[in-house]
């Protein structure tokens, strides 16, 4: 009986760090949402605390508390000093309910919409825009939000989430002077109005109109009033695709709007902007952009997967964004990184 030949073994020629990091990253977001729900960051705002004190305060096991604090500290939301845990700038800005930039609404939303294997698989297999999909041709490609078919509670909660997600970037963008010289700004799909509020805050001569669904405009007006800009910001309730836009604006602004749609719809919005602007009027598009090979950055690629699971849009590359505006007739196109993963695309109507 012949002896079986053994397969020669070699050590792997790379580390398995990437696999470990990716696998274990699934614990990051749930740890953050649990800490937010517990009120951990508000507790530490009062004074730094030890692991034991935190465990006792929230009736947690000491083992679990150490694990939770370890993740939050490794991520950069906490820092340990002399055996006690303290807030970092990130947690003070974005994780305290009394901060104007609190991300609580965003975190509350993801508690109930954590990505799953089945969810991602379903989105990939049943994409209504795929040429290979097996789903029925008559399946709707728009959800209730895109049709404007939603009630006041949904409008309120969604506007809050979008405000949470966008307000820090809105303030940073406006503080960079990008709206200098604009007298009247039409903020299309402006949600809570945070970009118009920020523009008004840093540009005392600007006047803004927020074009949104009528149900959302009710919520928008509350935010505008809260920040004291009722005299310079108004709303216009309409379906941005089907209704005529108001005229007389030398700037038209889109923030996180194009990625909710595919290229034909985004092109339609850009064309409407071109038609409504006067000569030398400017378009502004605030979006996270993929690189031209569409293989990064990682955060934007992940956002694209979110669009696959939760919406019917996509993240555009810098080249795609430029192509859309060029096709509409815009000139002097520039794309500038402005905040975290966001870029601002600007162009002029000749």
C-alpha cells in the first residue's frame, strides 16, 4: 500500500490582519449605539469615571464594561487618564445630546437598520436597475418618500436624522466662504435647512429658499425659527422633479441629493438648475465622491452599499459628477474636498 504524498506547507506570505480587522469591526457600531442609548457620554461629561464606577452606574457586568470601554477608547470616542475615562473632542461634539451637532438621531435610526448578510445579498440580487435582475418589471422603483407619500411623524423623524448627519458639515462648508457673492440661494431638497441656516450664519447678505416636500417644509420652518433666520430663509413646498422651481436665484445648491438617484435623475435635476439660473449663476453640489476607478475611499464605497440596501441611488465618482454638469452646459467646473469625506462641486452657467 503506497503512502499518500503530503501537501507541502508554507507559511502565508501576508498577515491576516485585514481579515481580523474587518470581521471584528462588526462590533464597533453596536457598541457605540448602546453607549449612546445608555447615556454613557452624558455621564462622563459630568466628570471622568473608572470602569467600576461606570459598571455600577449602568448596572453592567464589569467584564462587559471593560469590553465596551475598550472599543470606544480604541475608536477614539474616549481616552483613559489615571484609570478614569474621559470624553474626546469627537464625543463632546457629536455624542452629547446638548450639542448642536449631536448625532443621536442618526444612531437611533441605525439601531433598527444594522447591515446583515441577508440584507446585503438581497440588495445585490434584487436591484431594480440591474439588467440581470429577476424581479418583476412592474416593481416600483420609488419608495413612499420619493413619491411624497408619508405622514407628519415620518417627515419629522427623517428630517431630524438628516439634520444630525449634515449640520456639522454644513457649518464647516459655509465657514469656508463658498457662498461669497451669492445673493439668493435655492437649496433644493434642503431637508432641515441646515445648509441654508449655515449659509445665512456666515453670509449676512444672503437670502435662501428651501425647496422640499410640503410635509417636510413644516419641519424645516421649525429649524429655521430655532436658529433665528426666519427673516432671511423661507420654504417652497413642491416635488422637485414635477413642479416648476421659483426663479430669481443666482445660486442653486444640492446637498446629499444626487446620491439618492441614478444618473438620469441627477442629470434632470442639474438641467433644471441650469435652466433656472441666470448667466454667471452658480451650481453647488455637496456629495461624497468615489475616486474615478470607483474602488474607494472605503467610507464612500460603504455609503454606496448603504444606497443599495436602503435607497435607489448611488454614489458618483468625481468624473461622473463632472460629466453630468458638462452635459448640462455648465463651465468652470471645480471639485474641492471640504469636510471629512465630502467634496463640493461648483460650476457656472455661461
